[in-house]
C-alpha cells in the first residue's frame, strides 16, 4: 500500500496579504520571473518565505522601484540601488 499524502493545508487568512508572489511582481514590473529571482539571489531585493514560497514585501518592492527611478544613470557601483545588498527578511 502506498504511503498517504499529507492533506493540503490552507494558508492563514492574512498570509501574504502585503507581499507579492514572484509571478505577481514579474507581471507588475513587466519583467520575467527569472529577472525577479536574480534580484533576490543577488541580494538586491529582500524576501520572506511563507509556507515554503518566496514572497516580496510590497513596501520593499515599492522602495526598490522608486530608488531605481531616483538613481543617476551609470551609478551601479554597489548594485541597482547604489546600496549594499540586502538579505532575507526574518
């Protein structure tokens, strides 16, 4: 007899309410999911993990986007934000 699979768990009612999934953020920014993943991997965009899925806080995404608009052209000395890289939020 095959082992039973554990039942699917429903996410908490407020889990992820003020975060974007990677597909949501990619659509919003009109970029590929790969581009979003690269920003996470390189530490330029912070993330949280909710029930095993990567999520980007809305405030962090908006701050990142506005910082990109404000930076001077060619100023990539420390990354897209001109700041040291960030790490996963806890």
